[in-house]
């Protein structure tokens, strides 16, 4: 049984350079196609950028293997930095639900989803990874030699993207944006009424074309004779305002990616910056970090943790705690000063 497979149902996305992020997944009741085309939505782009950026910019620690830690964070391969590898893996995982990297003798090699097919035996449940580099023959990869990251999975084998739940919201947002764009692209819609009752379709088309040619430009002077009336058509301003101010889709996108709404510029009442930061760490980025560390620990057989100190730090709280430690005699003033980055304690 194959849950990644070639299919004619995939619609080509030729306008994006991230085509290989597209993945097809099959289940008993539906087929899902998601990919980099979703990055054309600004809210999805922002959500993916925030999460993938934090997964990429914070180090993965391997306490008992400095060599492995260096390969993960600094130089996983000859053509990709550690930051770029982690960002690509995170972005592809968020967009398609799955991302892959080969474990090599010298580090790790990013594998586009379009080059990886995963099969599961119906009897033994054994997984088989088939790797097909562009223009090369396919070869089978042992599960122990490949990292397979999943952000959401129903069976522990194949992942599902948050975009799966956002098809309606993204579609609604797209239609609203198209209506706004159409309104500003063609701000003047008019009815030219000609006082004749026997105009053929061809005659109407000729009159319209000649009228448009003689009145090109937004500042053109319109000249009519007694046989014509010109009436303007307007789009309901209330509808345009509602579309422009609608935050429903943005809120849903933030919810599915697990982000506080304010991180996508939706104002949240009664939420301070510290509360938003705590919510992001506790409810959002931690679960994505766990996707990485659990797979790395499972495949590499090493203790692996994320250095999340930059994300969870509450600077004012740290200062207050250190001051309390100085008062209690736990830290000397010099030790406290060092822990605060050289800032003196008043």
C-alpha cells in the first residue's frame, strides 16, 4: 500500500518556484493536495515564516555528541547551512504535512517531497522509502537512514498539513481579495442606454466599442447626444468595507497553525505582549519543536533537545528572580551582573 503516489489529479502550480513542496496523500475517503501555492496567501506565508523561522534559528542540542550537533546546526551538507536545512524541513512539513532528509555519513541531505515515495506493507506494516532524484534511477532507503517529520498524523505514518482544514477560509479570503482587486482595476461601471428598441446584438457591441474608444481614460469627457443616457453602477461600499476589514479567515489560519491571533496582526483584547509570548511558547512552537526532536532522537538514538531559551525568556521576570537570588545570598552581585549580560543591578 502506498500513501504517497503519482496521480493525474494534481493540478500543476507552474507559477511557484517551490513546486516540489506539493504532496499527494491518499486515504480511504479523500485525496488532499496542498503545497507552496498556499504561500500566495499572506496570512499563510506569515504563519509558515514565523514557525519555520523559529525552528531554524534556535539550535538543536545533542549533549553527548558535539559532532552531530554541529552537523545539525552548522553544516549538514556541502551545499546547505544548518539554518537553511531546518527552515526548508519546517516549511515543507507545514505546507504538506511531511518533510524528509537523508542521514548520510557526512551529515544530512534535504529531500523534496516530489522525490520521495513511502510505502507500507499491509501485512508487516514495514515502511519502505523510495528515493528518486531528478533524472536518476530510484533506490530504496532503509527507514533508519531517513528523517521523516510530521506535524499532524492520524496513524503515526503519514502527516497532514494545517492547510487541510483551511480550504474554505483561504478560498473565502481569495474571493474577497479578487472582488477588491476587480473594483479598483475597473472603478467605473456604466450602463449606456440608447433610445432605440430594435438594436441587434452586433449593433449593441459596435456602439459599446466605439463609446469606450472615444472615452478612454479616467479623466475623459463623456459626450452624449439626445438619444443616449449614461448611468453609473456602483459596488456596495458596505460590502467592500466588510471584505477589507474581515478578520475571520485570518483568525482561522492563526488557529489552525496554533498561533496567537496578534502574531497575524489581529488585535486581541486583554492580552499583553508577555501573555502572547507565553501562549506562543506553551501552545505553539513547543509542539513543532517536539516534531523535530522526537524524530531525531528516534532515528539517531541520541538525546536531542531544542535550545529554546531565547523563546521562553521573560526578561523582567529573570531580572526579578536574579535580584531575589542576590538578596538571598545565592548569587553575588558580580555573578548576577554576569548573568544579566553585564548590566548593573540597582
